[in-house]
């Protein structure tokens, strides 16, 4: 009997593995067919020199392209730092606003389904080309004009001068960009919030916990794995945004000017920097998630 049960459990486990393999097979095929060769070829280009564009004949050049990026090119480091600053502003705002919106959409409110669709529309439209066209038309900076003085009275802005007006317009345009790019994060947080058992909230309220304490003691620990996923996704998405100045510079140098090897080197420098940040976030959050998973299991048992 015991051997039969073990075989049955192993069979179910193998079935789950097979199901997972079926779902990831299209991604694996696409990765091997369309991604691996360009990836390794770009790595070779970054340490090589293009001798002839006919057939992309290359020769080994060592780390000269990387040295040129840091020592010779006076535009690379300022553009790189501008991209990092832009991400450091938008990345935490995206995660924070997505969490706030997800908590609001998770509550029992009227037209909740409609609001969820509205916040997910930017992802359906495509956050790349559509957002680029809107930004080129100045839609993000026209928020003050759209509000027509209802958000902040014009006499207040005129009193502080053009500097404050430009700053407010920049902040609002940043919020527009952040909200436009937070659709996936909102969906991820919603899935995490809906997986929390209502009994945990009921037990916390019975113990006299406030909404603020419930948020930090129940909600955040229980969605910590989703929080890690959202942090990494938001970081990578912000660094690969279509309006990223470094990506535009790499495209200009690599394709428009024909410096393929130099563009590849800058791309790998950027890739390595993003990889380091992702590992830092994963290392910091891993211990936090493990601690809260143990605490969450105990909370589930008590509930």
C-alpha cells in the first residue's frame, strides 16, 4: 500500500513537471532559435573588430571597445548616469503606485472590474510605440493644461514663477509615465492580494490591529514573493524603456554610425550593471521572503 501511494505521488509530481514543461516549451524554442546566437555574437562583437561588413567578418580586439567607452567616449558616462537617475526616480514610484492602486482595486467598490480594465489598457495598447508617440506630442507635459487650473490654481503657479511651474509639470509628466507603465505590476499585486486568506485580516482586526499595522504585519509579508517579482520586473522594464537615453545612444552609435562592435560593448556594460542590481535586490529580498514564509505558515496554522 505504501509503495502504491509513493508511486501515485511521484506520478502526479511528474505530471505537474510535464505540464510546466509544455507551457515553457514555446519560450525555450524561441530562446534557442532567435536569441542565443545573437546574444553570443554580440558578446563576440564587443571584444572584436569588424573587418568587413560583407558577412560580418570580425577579428579579436580584446577589451579595447570597453576601454573606449570609459576612457575615450566623453558622452557614454554622462548618458549612462542620466539613464540611472531616470530609473532611480521612476522605478520606486512605479512599484509604490502599483501597490496603492492594487490595494484600492482589491477592495469591494462599485465598477471594480471596469477600473481594473482601465488600468490594464496601457499594456494592451503597447507601452512602447504608443507611449513614445504620446510623449513626442507632449501629452505627458500637458497635464496642467488639461486640468485647466483645477489641480493647481494658475495664480499660485504664477506667484512662484516659471521654475516652480516647470518643476510641477515635470513631476506630473513623470507620474503619467509611471502610471502608464505600471499595468503589469498592478496585475501582479492584485494576484498576490487575492491569494491572502480573509481569516488573517479578521484575526488581526479581532486583536485590535489598525489598518496600518495590518498592512505591514499581514499584507506585505504575505505578498513578499510577488513584491520581489515586481521589483525585478520594474527595474528591468525601466532600464529597457523606449525613452531610455542610453539605449538611444547605443542605437545611434551601433546602427546609425555603423560602430557595431562599440555598440555591443556598451550594451554588455549596461547588461552587466542591470544584472548586478538584480542580484542585489534578490539577495536582499531572499532572506526577507524566507523569514515571512515561515511566519506566514505559522500564521496560517494559527488561523
